[in-house]
C-alpha cells in the first residue's frame, strides 16, 4: 500500500542506528538478531507512514 507520508532519519539517528546494529553484529556476535531488529525498526517506521494518525497523542 502506497503512502502519502515518508520518514527520514536525522544524521544522528542514522549514526545511532548503525552503531546499534554494528554492536549487535560485532560485539554480541549475533548478525541474525541485528538483521531482525533492523527489519522490525524499518517495518515500524513504514507502518507509521501508512497509518500516521494511529496511536495516542502525548
């Protein structure tokens, strides 16, 4: 389903994301977990683009 919304990460967020994934792969030696986490985060962000008005406003 195509969305009218897109997401973009700031440079800091992109760096944090990369460091987290690198830590899981290289320190914890668990590339499968890193891949799974990256997929879940990307899926969540894409879902927010498809349904931007779901959830609770704070």
